[in-house]
């Protein structure tokens, strides 16, 4: 690809918001919020961890109290937005829709502009409890949307996330075979000089995104994959076209790209993203029959282009043509990410029985701060705020094989095949180097993982960050496969880090303030 051809460059305005109140993330953020205390038996009252003698005992999560709320925010809003009320004249005609892996009845209703009871299956039953709809069902849905956006599906979901089909893709061999500048590129990342292939591999693994997609965008934006000419200036520093000093260099460009793709992908999954506002202010209600992978592409290009340019970029001769040139028809790589009747394996709270911790972060970004709200945060008892050493232990929520253990991170593969791309995977972040479990060890539920800390990313207080993946997709903490730990089920708030854990009639609210309402134990 000719680097002088700038019309295919993706130059985006900075669109991410950085939260002001920090406490957790792989290199980013944390805020919090939420009310209804859990009652502890007398023998479990956290008297041993009280920081001050007060009528309402509190413990410290290691978060600076001057930067956090003094009380959690009550849960007052549903996880998903209400179904939009549309102005419809006359009876709507019905259309047929074949359910896709990952579909949920309420999200479908939001996307189609109907209420859940309007949707019926031609055969079989639809889950009414927020569970996954079995893929392949033919659904009858009223056709109430006027002039929705393009309905062509561009990319399978499995070509966006770090799916099973990426397990046999050799990034280094592919880059070498194409002979572009990327093959000779090096960059200093995380303390080491790394090759272009290592950077793409690292970004794909960290963000759980498909390396083929990263390579296709890099080629589409700058030609680095196939063009051997060495770029200079901005073309060298910003190969994806995100012209911002904080995203200078290939790895940070891929980090930004992964976050933006994730916002579209997981926004569609959760039902919180149903429309786009383009660069010229044009409004597009996305076609309800497209998939999350297509939304990721459509959203990304909406950040730069007006309606005419956007239509071209998401059409058959736009980005997807470059993907086809590099890898062939992406639908030949299709791998369904969710199977019928899929359930989370049994998991426990990630700390020792009888020890009172604090639920400091409700559903929020699994790795990047704004994409999948798949993570929960817990902080140990401490007499001091901030990033302090802790003698408390993080323990395995579920048995499995430790496939990564470095830089504050422990990743456990629950199916034991050694691949993060397949089956259930649990990620533990901010695990101290001291006593951290080693890679290659098979652990049982309750075995020691290590001590909570601030290692492995930006954090203002000692804690552990916990997230799940299935077949390479981050699993939303409050979704059809809700995060359940020792019977406590996660519920999201209206903002990231807010929310609650609910078990029967008990509720523990999320807040870095570590008030009585946040205390929890096994």
C-alpha cells in the first residue's frame, strides 16, 4: 500500500474520557459508588480490622479517602437503559431474525425498539430471566425502526476478540511473510526492546483482541504490514492515525484502537450502544440485525468520518476489503463464542474464609477503562491507606492452570488446555511479586494466588481486580452470565465502579470508601 495515499488514513479525534478519581486499572483508572448493609454474625464482625473506634466500624481499602466518596451510591437504576419509546403509526409489520450467539432478550428488544414481550420464537422458549438466547432460533419481531443504518455484517464476533481460531495464528510468521516495515520495527515497551510481531502479540493478549484485526487496521491506516518503506514523523509515531502524544508509538496506538473497538463491541453486547453520532453530527440508528463485531467497526469509523465518508469506510470497498486482501473472507474463520445452556463454573470470593474484605469496585473495565464492564475489585483489611504491603492472601476463585504470572498479573485457564483463547479464563490483577503463584502450576479452588497490591498498573490502593473471559471475550459482570462469587451475584450501577453484590436478601455495595455497606466475607 502506498503510504502517500492519505485518504485511507484513520485520524481520529481523542474520544476517551479519563476519570479524575483513580484507584485501579491495568494502567488506568478507578472510581466507585452504592447501599444496604450486609449483617455479619457476631463472630465475623471485623473488630480486628477497625481503623478507628467509631459507632460504625470501617476498614481501609488502601484508597485515599480524600479522593473517594464517604458513602457508597445506592443502586437506583437498571443495568440496561429502558427500551426506547418510538412514534409508530399503524400496526408494525413483523420481520424474522435468526438469533446470534451472545443475544439476550432485553438487549434485542432495545436494539429493535420494542419491548421483550413483543418478541416471540417460532419454536422453543425464550429465556425471561436475562439469560442467553440459544443461537439459531428464528424470532418474530415487529419492524418499527425507520431507515436504520447498513445491515451488512462485516466481521464475525470471533474475529474481533481473542477467540479460539487465533490459537493457531502465528503473528511473527505472518508479518515476516508480508515483508513490510512492521517486520523490522522495534519499540521499547514494558522495559524491553520488542519487535513489531511481539508488540502486536502483546496487545492482542493484553486486550483480548484478535491479532488479525489489529494487523488489518495497521495495514489500512499506514501500510506497515506490506509496505517496506520506512515512514517518518507522524506516520512513524502514529501508525493507526490517533494523533495524540499520549498514544505515541505502535503499542499505545494499538491500545487506543483496542479500547475503541471494545466500546462498540461490548456496548452492543450490553444494549447500551444502539446509535452513532458521526463527525458531521449525522445520527444513525444501527441496524438491529448486525452483530457486535460489525458494530465495533462502524463505531470506530464514526469517530472521524461524516456520513458520506463513513458509509464508504464501512461498505464492501472500505476497511473490510483490506481485511479480505490479507486474510481472506473473515466469515470462513467464524467460531461461535457461546454455546446453548452455557453457565459460569462455580467460583468463590477470592480471599480466605473468615476474613472481612471490602467490595471497592463494581462492574468496570476488564483491561481498558471504557470497554467491557467485566471486572470487580476487592480490597483487604488495612490500618493504612494507599499502596501498602498486605499479608492477606488472594485465593483461586476456581481451579485451573496458571498460564501467565508476571507484572502483577495472574491468569488461570479453567479448562486446563493452556490456551487463553478457549473456554473460561479468570484474570487476577494487582498481585504482588512476593509469593505470587508461578506459571505452569495447576491450582485448586482456594489455593493461594498471592498478595493484593498496586503492582501491574495504576492503582491508588492495595486491592485485587478480578475479571472473566470465555472463548476470548470478556464476560460482562452484570449480563446473561453474571459474575457469581460464593453465591453473590454482581449488579452494575449507572457508572463504572458503582454497583452491588446481591445474595438472597443481602446487598453489599461497591465503594472505595470501605464503609460498613461494602464489607464482605466468605
